[in-house]
C-alpha cells in the first residue's frame, strides 16, 4: 500500500479521519494525500454566488492549506505537509473518479447513533459503494490503534483468500486473529454461533495468524455480524464480497440501523467484482 487519499470538507470529522490516516500510513509505509472537491453552485460555504470563480478557488485553496497545517502531526519533530488536491466537481463523483489512482480511501463518519444510516452522508455511501479501491470509514471518536482482531463479513467464501492479503496490508502487522463470519438468515431462529461448514481457504503464508471460520444463524445479516464483532472485541470490521448485491443490502436503510452497535469501530469496505 503506497497511496492513501483522505477527502475533507474541513470538519472535525474529516480531521479525525486524517489523523487516523496519518498513523495508518506511518504504520504501513504509505503516504497520504488530501482532497477537497467542491461545486461552486452547490457549495454550502459559498452563499454569495456572485463571488468570482477565481477568488472562490483561492479561498478554497487557502482553507485546504490551513487544514493541512493544522492537523498534520509532526513525525520526528517535523511536520511534513501532504500533497493536496483541489478539484471542481461533485465530491462523491470526484472521489470515485480518482479512486483508481489510490490504494485506500479514508473517510470520516460522525459516529453518532448509527454507523451507517445516520453517520454516512450521501458522499460516504456513494464512495463506499462505487470506489475502485478499498474504503475505510472512520467514526468521529475513533482513534487509530493496533488492529489485532479483524471481523471479516463476506457473502462469498471464495472471496476470502483473495481479499485477505489486501486486508492485512491495510491493517498493518499487528493482526492476530481474523474471524471470517458467514451469516445465514434464519427468520425464526435466535442468534446462534457455530463452526462454519465451508472449506477454509489456504493461508499457508500466515502460519502465526489465527483463522476463525464462524457460521451464524440470525434473522438479520448485519445484526449477526455486529453482535459477533462486539463479542470478539473487533478492532476493525471488514465487508468484502464478489457480489455487489451484498453491499447494496448493507447500505439499504432497512438493514443498516443494526449497525448502531458499533459506532467506535472502523469499517473497511472492499470489493472483488466477479
């Protein structure tokens, strides 16, 4: 992992995501870039639409520079400012368009009440669903710490082996256990954990990594994942799939309210389209 993109709207939520990304980038040897995308005609920070475009662009550039200076942490006593990008366009579309050039996108969420339904704005939801690279969504109060316990929710067992390596690259070298959780939706049965019946993938390259294949029966897929993550003390939850329909269900309002259990745990969204 070499390049991490952090979109910002200059909020405290975005600042926390940037702090998280800095710690993560130092841990994995990557570098971080800041992006602010805006559309002058629809920008809440531009109440005076008669302001010349050149002047407004200069204001935005100054805000981006101030954000970088205020929130870049000093490493070894010296704060090295990141590369910044100022793009004109709708934020969600610009971030997705640029995503092919990065290894990870780190975005903030408010972390209030519901990790997906309330906390994810339309931009975060769109980026998580359509970006060409993994997207890490960081709750507002979440601090970057050692990622030792990873709960991996996949709708397709064959995707596990393909997605494991990039997950470990993003999480860093502290991962001790990966819990592959497969939820069978059983409408009339309570939450129940059992040993997964599917064949485990080969993890010969990680002899010291604890691999746990878990099968859960639960009326709701997301509720089952979150409850297990809570019990396992997860430091990160990963949703990985070869089927985009699983992500569509994840971000659907009728099921995302179950994510309220874990507002302090980062959510990594990965895709491997078949």
